[in-house]
C-alpha cells in the first residue's frame, strides 16, 4: 500500500490510523479506541506504511504519535484471530516469525525516521505498546499514563519489540529486570522522574504540550537534528574516542549545510534563525 497525501484535507489515509498535518507536523493517532489501540495485523501494517510514507515526504518536518481514547496502546491484540497460528503450527515458531515479519519492520522504521518523533503517552501502554511509546525522540506522558511490561508475569513470554533494549539503556539492568519480572506498572510521573520518558504533564495539558514540542522541532535544522538523534543513539555502544570521531564527522557534514550558514548569519544579526523554509 502506498499512502498518498490528500491535499484538500492534508491527511494520510489509513484504516487504523488518524493522520493530520498541522503546519510541518504530521500528527498520527492510533485509532482503535474500542480495543485500547491494541496492535492488530492491520494496525501494524498501517504503522509500517505510514513510516515509509513519512520517509518519502519532505514536507513532514516532525511527527507526533499518540492514541485515541483512554489508552495509548495495549500491546498485541489477542482477540485478533491472526494473532494465533494455524492448527498444527508451532506457537513458538509463529511468534518468532510474526515478530520478524511484522513487528520488527515497524520498530526499525519508527526509530529511524528522518525527522524528530514526539510521542504523547495519553494512557495505558502495555506489552509492545510500551516499546512503541519509547520509540519517540521525546516522549511526554500524561500524569494518568502508565507503562507495564506484562509479558513474563502474565503471559509466560519475554518482552519484545525492543522493550528490553529501551528499559536497560534508560533504567539500568536492575530496574529493567524488576519491571520485566514483576510487571509492575510505572506511572507517567515516575517514568519521567527515573528517565524512562522525557516529561510528565497533567492529562489536560498533554495534547497542547506535545504539539508545542513537535512544532518547535519542526522549525529546527533538519540535518542537525538527525545528527543529534544518530549520535545519542550510538553513544551507548561507542568508546569515548569513537564518539569524539563521530561528533567530528557530524560537524564536518553540518558545517557545509545551508542551515549552519543561516544559524551563523542569524547569530551575527542578532535575530532568530529561520530554518523552516530550508
């Protein structure tokens, strides 16, 4: 499926996503509220197609991802018949195959968007929904939001879709194990305090705050923001010397961009830089 932009409505069209352009921001809402936005096969494929469309669209300068209704994403849709193997098929083989074929492409695409991703965590995130919430460059949680890794204590499975990666990198091994072994929900406020998400705001302030952040990022220097995201992602596995070299390489590329010229010119002229049109 190839998504197309409807110029008269400024929307991308998907069955399980509600998409809207707001200036340079593309707002994407998981749109299965009756199922707490759980990940059906259809929603996974819509997320994949949406990310691919974003990569082709130079008019999108930031993305805001959130959920409709009272939850962000409840994880895999266990009421969807396609979530289970055909009779006689190994459940284990089915799960591994489904992850590699459907979940992993979504995770890789949404963590490698060419523009900043803001996630507005508007309610419960469970299972793979936790991973989706943590894919944002900036994740802002509502005070009533929560994140719960329920795979092991409730289903007898291990966390997937990158959950162990996000939790261990952000919280450390001890807290990551505690969260995954006990399934204890982490509230939005606690998640911000311990560094799992960037901010926590009151529920009624979440839409405005998340959109404000996305708009601010949409007006910034696209290539510099991409370099920042790549550098911080790589820092955890690099030595200090390697990271110094990566930073120098980034500066070597960015120093020749129109955005850097605009930034320096604006600094000298004592005005705000105007990156948006570049």
